[in-house]
């Protein structure tokens, strides 16, 4: 996904930062961009289609012996924020979201791998907070969540040089 995002950034050189987490990427265009005369629908369709086609086109570069099992599709939206502070707040929110989701998913899939059904794993995690999940990972699986790669805990940032 990061390579697909880099392809988008190369094509749309007015993107100044991209933030990826889980199954999504956010692209921040320079405030003064005039790409497609700032027509949101045109920007949205072209960025999303280039991201998706790059993901498919370069799949075998990263996963030589693994075929795609179905055609991927990605959600997309255009958001116009009035200030740099709004953009910072948005990216901070996305980073908080990646932490919450990844901590849950790390617990969930380790429980499933241990032998619990999806429903049982979900029930075990229902009502837990971050400290509970950290304790579960450490006590049952020997995993210190803070030692997992930062890209999974915090997301990935791509910057334009």
C-alpha cells in the first residue's frame, strides 16, 4: 500500500504528505493546488483509481508467489480543511485510530490463532480497555505491544522531498 501511495504522490506532485494505516491512505494536497481546477470529484476518482491500479499492478513485486484472491477496492473521500491546525487534528485522529484498531486486532488474531473462534475472541475482548489488551498480549502471548513495529502501531507517513 505504501508503494501504491508513493506512485500516487509521484503522479500528483502537489501532495505534500500521505498517511497510511490499516487499509487506508490519506493524501494531503498543498493548500494552493490547482489539480483538476480543484474539482473534488475529479481529484477523488483519479487519486483513488491510481492508488488501486498501482496496488494491483505492483502486487507481484512484493508478493511473487501469492496471487490476489479478489480485486481490491478502496474507500475514498475528499475533505477540505480550512486550516493547517485542522489537518494536524485530522492526522492525529487517524493515528489514534490506528493504535486502537491495531491493538484490538493484535489481541483478536492472537486469540484466534490460539484456538478461540472469532465469536469467542470478540467476547473475550468486549469491554476491555487498552491496558487490559496490553496485559492480555503480554501475559498470554509474551508480546510487548510497544515493541511491535511502529508502522503497525502508529501508521506510515510519506513526505514529498
